[in-house]
C-alpha cells in the first residue's frame, strides 16, 4: 500500500520553516505497514494544489495533506478541495461548538466571523475532530484513493493522525507488515564498515534491504523488509541483524529506539555509582546539552563549565598558564589539565574536556581551523586524542561532541 504526503505553504518552499510534519507522518504510517511513495511540497496556489492532488491520485492509495486550513485569505486548501471534489460547503454543528468552546475557554472572547467559517466543511467529507484547534480534519475519497486534509500546526496534525487518521486507515486498507531494525555504530566510516561486512552483505537475502545512514562520527545500519507474515518477517530480519552485530561488535553500541550512546553512558555510570563532569571550550556546551536532555541525568551528572576564553581556563578552571604558553591552548597537555581540573572542581569520577578551533577564524590559538583536542579523565588516569574535523564550524562541533562520547564510553567500559 502506497501513500503520498503533500505539504502546502509558501513558508516551507522559501525555507522559513522546516517540514517536520512529513517526518512524523512517514514514521507513523510506516509503523502500520503503509509505504510513503513520495513527499511533495506545494505553494499556496490553486492550480499547484489541484495538480498535486490529481498526480497523487494516479499513483497512491492514500494522500495526506497538511496546511492551508486557517481562517485567513491565504489559506485556500479547503476551497481547492471543494473544486477538486466538485462539492459544496455545509455547516458542521460539532465543529462550530468546538470553535466556540476553544475561544471561550482559552481566549475568553467570542470568535470572529472568520473563525466561525471554519465550521463550514465539504458536504462529502467525513469530519475528523480536532479538539485542540479550530480547523477540523477532512477525510474524502475519489475513485479508489483516500484524501485526508489536516491543519499544518504540528500539535494539531499529530493528534489527528494518532486519534483519527491511523485508526481509519487500519480499518479501510489491507496492509502488509513493514519491519526495520537499525544498528548504531561509532568510530568507523561507512566505507570501513562496508569492507568488514562485504561478504555478509553479498549473501543478504533479496527480501531484506540494507541501508547505510552515516552522520558525523556515527553510522546507522538499517535492515528493512516487508511481508504479510509478521512472525517470519521479524525472525528473518532479526537473524540477519544478529550476524551483522557479531561482525561489528567492537563498534556497535545497540539498536535505535532502544538505546543511544548517551543512555549507555548514563547506565554504566549509575552501575558504577560514578559521576561525570564536563569542561567545554570549542564545543560550547553541546556535550552537556546532550547529557542533560536525558531524564534522570542528575543521578550521574555533576555539572559543567564553558571557559571559552583562554584567560578563564587559567583564572577559573585553574590550568597552569605556563602550560598554555608552552604548548598553546589547543594541545594535548592543556586539554588533559582541563579534564583533571574538571574532575577536581566538580568532585567527579570522570570528566570530559574539549579545546579546539571550530572556525572560521583561529582566534588566539596556534592550531589550524578544525583542530580539536579531547581528554577523558577517569579512575585509570587521563587519555587524550587530537583530531582535525575540517573547516565547517557546525561539523567540527558535532564531530567533537560525538567523538567525546565515544571516548568516554570506551573508558567507562574498562571498569
């Protein structure tokens, strides 16, 4: 079964907002065995929308449309639906009451006529209730294709997908099972990984697809398959994943949706009754942000410091000024001293330290742009490494963050 997602709005096409709606919808559809064939973004323009609807009808079973349902003149999705389905508007009493209730409860005022007009819906539509917004969803059918129109506001779209759309899709369509399993790896690039698993990949059954999903310092390996037999499907994919995990056990850290490297670090720290601190220069708090994004991080994370200026490394962190003068601020001796001081100041068992030149300029550092030094202080002493992560500031920070977690996990795992 195939679906297409159509997002409507000039704001998407000019890059003013990021289309997160399609990501959510695609994931939810995949969970129930619906394959997204295409994602299309169109302007707030009548003919563009009409063409997109007709083109989608000719290639998929389900079309999910978001955006253009607001009360203002630039929101033309409902009018275009009327034209496409050759329909007329009728007032829906439940939608009308919902609009009044929302204005009364949350805005403490009466709705404007423009707001009340949102209770006018196509006569052929099955109305999908939207209790947190004034624009309802609409389910309409043409020939053998189902069209669903939803507001573009993410929170409203999500509740409609979850509570209204997916239950109807499950009832309406006979769907196969789609199963993905994704292995998380750290420390090797996709070409290195491919060389290791080449023979296994060549022998992979044609019914199972392997995808390499590289990011900065990490590679995810996804196995995917489709079948009407869910039990056999999962058994076959899991068996291949076991073989893959065995080949990559040195760099594999777990499976997506089950764990990530930050969670593994947290679990190991708690098992050791150990604490962590960070001192970040070039990463500017990116490491601490990922640590504290996890619920329960206070059980093992003491705190951090961002002594971005060189003088602060001396005055606040306590790094020897002579060490910086001798080796420069971006050096292994300095980053090791930073990690040691972090563990001392925060009374932590482990500490991460980073110093480097994220770019685009070098500042007061002698090192080249992209140079990063990372140190991990722990019960076994201090380990450090020097890297060059290129000349893109964003990539340097992200790569340094990922590498710091990789080094920390390795050290924690030694205990």
